[in-house]
């Protein structure tokens, strides 16, 4: 009697890892392969070769260190940012100085995990990014907010940390919509709307909807006295 396995309804996300330490590359690769949700299709020990690999393989997710032997992780991001539509980048690094953090945010990273964190945080971050969400450690958020507050520009730049969808959610929240109403308007689940709400509030460093409203008005995204 021949048994046939029912194919999984969820396609594994493809991953490329750019990390100069062999032990870390192998450890992360083995961890991801064991989960079944991810398929590591390539690894590289330096940035330039990693860029070429990513351009050739076009992964769903890139796990990236910042300190590399040749070019920096920020330069890798700059080269790949517009070259691979839909690429999600998770930075896995021991560096989180404010100016580095600011540069990473500008290049559109989807997550950051410090190498000193337990592997469980890396697993959570990958699960979140694989589901289309973001994941930033508290340390990274603090560094980003410090960089933005100390920016030489007087303009509030916290908006650069938001994704397009998070920006939409922020505006809808400012218009007094509940998470359920936001979900209906954007045709997403209530849980997803709540996740976007949590992420954007964490990025902005606010703890209530009033803080979101102030931010949205300050950014000119919504005018409560107009039709906005």
C-alpha cells in the first residue's frame, strides 16, 4: 500500500544569509531549516558576493550582518533595496549604534535582532517577517528614536520607520476607527490590524491613540478640521 503525503498549503519562504562568521551562518541555517517554514537557498561570508547571490536567487528574506569583511551591511541594503521587489531584510548583528540604526531604517529593513539575544528572539523575528510583519528589538527602537531626536534636521523624521500599511493604519486610527473597523476598511484580519497598530505605536514611541493622532497631524497625513 502506497501512502501519499498531503502537500503543505504554505510555501516555505526562501532565505539568503550574509554573515562572515561560519558558526553563526550554519547555526541560523540549521535552525531555519528545522522549522519547515523557511528554505535557506544560499549563504555568503562577505557583502559583495552576497549581493550577487541575492540578485541571482531573489530570496523572500535576507538575513544580514552589518560588519562584513568588504562592504558594510548598509551598503548591501542600498544595492538591493530597489533591485529585488518585496525583499524583506532582517538585520542580525551586534551593532545598534544610533547612526547605524538610522541608516538601516532609511534602507527599509523589516527587523533587527541583536546577536546577544537568545535564539528564541531570532525565531520570533523570522516568524513575524515571514508573516509580512516587522520585528525590532527594544534596543534597536531606542537607538532609532535617539538618532531621530538628535537629527540635525528640525523635521520630525519618525515617519521613515513606518511601512506604507502602518501609515494607512495610523491615519485610520486618527480618524477614530477601531482595530475591527480598520481591518474592514483595509480588507485584512482584525489580528493583522492589531499587529500593525502595535508595531507603529512601538516605532513611534507612543502608548495610546492620542500619541498616534498627534503624530499623524504633525506629519500632515490628516487634518481633523478638513476632509483628510
